[in-house]
């Protein structure tokens, strides 16, 4: 209990902690929402790929002194296009093409960073986040980009849902399949940059996929799933920042671990689909039918 | 001026990884009929639909609907997918699925309004699944689900319908409801294409048949096309004729 009080006191008095908390909450919401679509489209691997592929763009943007977002979107989209190009023009399958492209982009990023000795691009911070260094302007940026991403999803909700659920009908009624795909890739690149400070390039995929998957186990309605997913993202961020502050461990990883724990709980105890819930239900049914037999 | 054909396919060829799937298909289908697309496994039945709907790029050929290219015809075309293409775990309700049929009519930034929901209700009733409207799509039986997807196509208020194996794996009652509705649609002046696997009832169900085995074997009135010679050509010997009946059995 005293730890919680201590944390709340710290939250009241330290600006950096407030910023970290706000950033975490925003990232939880944004990743949670877009993550649902990534899961439902079976693109988890693609999400992982794009988030990694953002790295060289961020580094180049840093070296040349323009916005991280531009760099990230450019390398993110180039990677997505490259993956599509390889699968369409060779016998290489999707998953292999993804593996080839994103590791190449990621390696390029690492080489670029390590070539920039003596600068203050911290490899560790980009890879794993540095939530305690979130500035006010970072926060505004996160809020701006987050609103943009959520607005796009809100505006094109119909199109995203239909093309995820029934891509054939979507195409048959003339929805632009490729444009929708690359829009999602663009949003993913933006979301990754926004998440750089909070969880970093490597773990951002967890914020995209874990809360959404947790929600997916709990509901049959997409609207509810989106809400739950954002909610789990927020809870993970808050608890993650808390644990990281109290036990002095890496924030991004601690946020992800909380998200994983929530997933575990849902996996076991989801009312409809939990592994343990189903076992218990089976037992009850068996008991009932046994007693009926006896009677 | 004669009747404009509902569907015109000119010189259509499709291949996957340099293997030919369809070769030089040439066919003109008059409107207001129920057309069965039949042929053995791997004959390219689904490929034909996909090429016609622009889902895959043909090597060559032209397709038009009522004399218009696909680009101008999206609103007029409704499609009912093969059951196996549907993700049964998708978090979506029956009502939401049927509402998708309205999407071509709703401006891209708009949401569905009351009128759209009324249309949804009307067609849910028509296929007899209104009480299932709030169920998740995976909770339905195969037959119920197929009817829901038909309802979705109906809300689209299209002129041409494509159904990919709508009768596979569904109960008799649903099959009867669906075929009845399809016949009603035809009587209202729509043109319906059905990819069909089973040769029994073919004559009973369809006005015209499009017999396919990579090439167009035959197209015409069911009574004319549905003969042993044409079927044997399409099925290449994997067909047994029970003498004395017009019963045909596919042996593969």
C-alpha cells in the first residue's frame, strides 16, 4: 500500500513521470485500436516487420535533421512495398518475404546507428524505449499523431472492417485493396514512431497484438473488442510504468509483461473461451448428465 | 436494338504460375436467368467468377456487364462467397454482415442510416434469419450462414448475383429456401450465376448451364447442355451413366 502512495506522491511531484504516464496511456489506446485490425487481418508478422523497418528511417531522419515521422513512414512503406513486390514476382511466400525485408531494414538501421559514433542517438533507447525522457513536445506529437490515426480508422471503419472480414466482396464492390493495405502500413509506421519512447521498436508489436488478442478472447463484437483492447493497452501502460518506477526496471518491457499477464488471465478464464473455464464447464455438464443417469 | 447481355466474356484466359486455369472463354449470357456454372474439380469454376469480378488479373480477355466494364458495374454486382472462405471467428454479428450489402450505396464517409437498417431487416426476414440478427456469425449452422450471406447480397439490390457453391454443406431446408429465393430474384429480372458441384437437380435448378473444364465445353439452355456427350467431354470419363434413367453419377 505504501508503495502505491509513494508512487502517487512521485506522480504528483515529478513532471517526467506524468509525461511518461500520459505517453503510455496514449500509446496504449492507439496501439490497442489499430492492433485489432492487424490481428483480424492475420497481419501480426507484418506489424512486427513494419515496426522494425522504421529504424533506418528514424536514424536517417536524425542524421539529416528532419522529422522522425517522415523517415519512419518512408522506410516503413518501402519495406511494405518490397514485401509485396517479392511475393508477387517470385515464388517466395509472404512470411519469408517479410523476414527478408524487415531484417534487412533493421540491420541497415543498426549499421547506421553504430556508424554515428559520438552522437546522442541511443541505440538502446530506440530499441527498447526511454519513457522517462518523454518531453512535453513529444507528448503533443503523440497526441497529434494518435488523433490522426484514430480519425483515419474512424472515417474508414466500414472499409477496414469489410476488407478484413471479406476481402473478396470488398474487391468485388470496388474497394481499393492495395490502398487500404498500404494505408494500414502507413498508420503502423506512424504508430511505431509514437511508441518509440514508450516501448521501443522491438516491443511495440506486443502493444499492437497482445491487448487486441486479449480482447478477441473476450467478445464477439468488433466495437467492444476495440474498446477492450484500448482499455487493456491503457491498463498495461499504467501498471507497467508503476512497476518500472517501484522496482527500477525497464519501462517498455515492464508494460509488455503486464499486457502478457492480462492475456494469460483471459486465455485461462475468458467466460466463453478460457481454457480453464471450458474444462470446468465440461465437468459441470458431465456431473449433470451423470446425476440424470442415476436418477 | 436487341437485348443487352447481362454478362459478356470475350476471349478470357487466366493462368496461375504459368499453369493454364482458363483458356479462351467466349460467352454471352442473356439477362433474367439462373445460370449454373458446372464442371469437375479444378475446372476453373471459381477462377471464372474471380476473373469476372476482377479479383485476379486475366492474361487476356474482356468482360462487360450490360455492356459496361467492371469499373462502372460494382454497384450492380453482388457476390456470395464460398463457405470455406469465411472466417467464422471474426467478431461480427449477423446484422453487421448483412449491413455490408448496403456499403456500395453508402457514401464512403457516411454511416448506415435508418433506411439501411430497414432494408437489412426486410431481407433478414425474407431468408428467415431475423431472430439470429445479434448472433456472432460463427454460431450459426452452415445453412443459416449461407442464408445470411444471401441476405447480404439481396440488400445490395444488385442486378447480377454470383454465388460460389452455395449449396455445399448445408441442410435441405436451407437449400430449398435459397433456391426458391433465387428463382424469385430471376422472376424479378435479375441474373444469377451459381457455381455448382453436384449434378443432381441441375436441370431442376437452372435455366442455363455453363459447362466448364478449363475451356468452355458448352453453354445454353439446361435441357440442351445437360446431355451425356457434353458432360462426358467435361468430366472426361469420370462419369457413369445409369442406363434407363437420366441419372448421372460423377465417379471422382
